[in-house]
C-alpha cells in the first residue's frame, strides 16, 4: 500500500496557494497566445497507444503510461502535438489554413521526479498547422519568447537547431532514410559520449534470435514489423517486458536487421556529425562556422535558418539571447526542420518545439501539410518566474454576524464586498466574534467586518483592520473599492 501511495504522490498534489500562482502564470501566457490569434482546443487525456508508438522516439515511448482495457490498448497523453494533429486529421481538415490552435492541460510521463519535473505536469502550447518556414517558424519563436516575458521570465536562452539540415547532410553522404533517423536521434548522445559510443550502440547485436535479414527483402517496414510481431507471438516469445511496447521492440528489431550502408559510410557520417554537433554559439558565428564546414556538401537548411533568425528579430526577439546549436536533437521523431528549446538562467528547460511537416500525413491526413509548434512546461515556468510577476490576490474580508437574525445582512454585506473587488467569506459555523477573530488571524485574513442589530438598523458595517489594529464604522454603500 505504501509503495502505491508513493507512486501517486509522484504525480504531485497542487495546493491552493500553488494553484493560484499556476493559474495566474497560465493566464498571462494564454493572453499572449490569444493575442496572436491562436484558438483554444481541449482533447481527451486518454488516447490509443498506437498514436504515440512511431513518432515519439524510444526515450519518450518508454515513459508512456499504457494499459489494456476492454480490448483496446490505451495510453495517458504524454504530450499534446500528436493529439492535436490527430484531432485535425479527424475533424478539421476542411478548416482554412493556416490553422492556429492553442491548448493547456495535463500530460503524464513515467520519469523520476526532480526539480519542477513531475510524472503529471501541465503543458501550454500552440500548433500552427499549414504555416511554412521561415515565417511560421519565426512566429512560433517570437510567441514562445513573448509568453515567457508575460509570465515573468525575462532572462533566458533560446537554443535553435535544424533536423532537416542534418538529414540533408546524411542524404548527401548516401545514407538511407532509416540510417539517417538512427543517427539524427543520437545527436545529443554523440556530443556527450563521442562517436565511439554511438558506433558501439549501432553495432549492438539486434537480437539473440536466429533471424536471417534476407527474409525481410522486398517488403516495407510496416509489413515487416507486422509479420515479425505475428511470428514471434505464434512461437510464444514474450514481448511484454520493460516499459517499451511490443510494437516498439519489433520496430527496432526490423530497423537493426536492415542494414544497407557499409561500415565505412557510417564511420564517415559519425566523424562529420561529431564535428558538426559541436558547433554552438552566437547565430552569426555559428552559421559562418557551419557554412565553412559544409561547403563541400549539397546541404539545405542553412539559408532557412538565416531567414528564420532575420524574421524572429523583426518580431522583436533579442538575438543576443539566441544560440545556434547544431547538436540539438529534441528526441521526438516527428521533427523535420527547425527545432528549439528555451532555458532559464539556471539551466532549467522551460519550453521546446519545432517543425514537423510529415506528421499530418503519418496520421492519415488527406495531403501533406506543413506544421510547427511548441509547448511550455507550466510548472517549470512558474519555478523560473519572478514572484513579482504573479498578480496580487484580492484582499480577503471575513464577514461575521453577531447573531442569527443578522446573518442575512452579513450575506448581503458579503455580496457588496465581492462586487467591489474583495474576496468575502462568511462564518458558517455560528461561532462568536472572538473565535472568528482568532480564526482570521490564523488564516492571515487582514480585514474582519462585524454586523449586528445596530449595523443592520443603520445599514453600515464595523470594519476591523487586524494589522493596523484599527476599527471604524462604514456605511454599506460607502465601502471603498478593493486595492490590489
């Protein structure tokens, strides 16, 4: 029982004072998103598990809360983009493009809680469907920055990479799309651990099963995975272990069995990527360094990056807060172009996003549709925001009736107070004035209004300031507006 309670606690309880701060921060961000024309959507927390299997990436797929119920494989939403695009494909393809959508709500990931990182947390974000680079990308960059400023985070760093550029380079080196993907999603590991570590991972045995890769010749990956999954289940192989679903295990197995590139080609690609992913810095300097290095390759993406940066600056993004990072990977398999992450001064990641032009088609869309978006982690934004950015709550007034006959007048007084901007609470436990005064002091309530037969007759209230230790009578109609 104790371990179950601990697991639930990992989801985090949000208490009233924290809710107020989070709500104020979310409202500040959402006002900015709305001002840019993004309309709200709300989607189910539970989705079909298959929605996430192919496009999230191995690291995130392993953190998905999944379960089997009534014959269906389901999952708790680990992020919003796939859900929004699923809703677009299902119900909004007839809407005029570009379509600007925003969302806010909980997501769930089975990962170790740490500072401002919880198993249940809140994402606020946007998807700009039908918007092409560089204009839509620059809008999202600017919007992400402006939302942080509105939330009280004024000092941050924007790190920008480009998955399309990396894929273009690997294609120029003659690598297949499958191998491109295997290398692209190991960029950050390449920078952290070096080419030898990534090569060792790529060379790891695919499986202990005696499978001949030629059995998969002539069929596409989707059919190969379906056939292999069926065969393994028929012979009784248990694929339900760890956190990864059987489809992800078999998909990885198929990818490892298919190897069309030579060892020399992969070694060359790793050496070049190792150099490229270490290019990081001010936009002008990093672009110049990357251009010099990639001059002999037919690579696309650099000019698009330059155009995005130019338009972001026109939006008001301060480029001294921007760093180009050619080793940025993000870890989600649906990205196709510009990607970015925003970090607080202490290194806490606050926001991330990028371009994903293939996701609509992958989810069954009628035609290829470009798209770009980003999401904040609300709890992290709150942790990084200046406390002064949270608006003060209305002053609280406790209204106390000295007798039952005066309680209706106390309720009328509370309505007047609320109409003038106060938070008004009334005594529902029928305690005396002294008990209510002690209760107000314990709760940190500054003002107490007392009404009895005299106040009722004179249409006034007795106003007590517990901080200044002052008391005076005020006509009910002369109660001043609340000062916030």
